[in-house]
């Protein structure tokens, strides 16, 4: 048994230490909001936060997590997140939606670290998150809108 803290709750999982966190989240814990995309940490669909930092769960073995806090899209919360979700809806970001949990995880980390990001800041923070539908301009607009809502 391996102890983990997922979305502020202690859990124990049966997986081997070298099992990717993504497979534990989706398979053992049934937290399916985190998506499998490429399996090589290139697309961002599997992004979670580990101690608040965006991390690719498809290449992170559970042995590397230890007692640090893992937050998935299901556990992402707070006023800033509510503003992001509202902006995502208002700007109509989602097309197919597959990448959106990873996009939101990256955007939430960005706004936590930089509450007034420029276009360049957004582009740098979101660069590792691929959207096959090409909604990048809407993602950027939604992040700006959420930042403006938070500043008001």
C-alpha cells in the first residue's frame, strides 16, 4: 500500500511504486477528469497540481509523489477557479473539451503565481498544453477575463 494525499484526502493505493500517477488516479481512484493524451508529457491533458505546481501525471510515478498534495481537476476549487470556470463558459472556450481539464489546471497555476498575466506570460505558461481544436485565442481571452474579474 502506498499512501497519497489526493484532493486534500489521504488515500492508500495498491499500485506498484513505478506506476504513473495518471493510472492510479483514473484506474484505482476513478478520478477520470484527468485525461490520457500522449503518455510522454508533451500534450498537457494529464496535468495535475503537486503542491500547487502543474505536473504531468502520465510520467510521474507514484513513488515520486510521496506525501505531497496532489490536486486533480475534481479537487480544484476556490474563488479564482470559479472565475476561471465562469470565464471559460463566457468566452465559449470549449470545443471538443478533451484537453480542457489540463488547460484549466495550467491556467489556475498561472493565475495563482501571476494574477495579472500578459499575453506573453499566458503563452509561456500554457505552451505545454495542446488543444487539437485550436482554441488558444479563446483560452488566452478567458484567462485575461478571469484575471480582470479577480482584480475587480
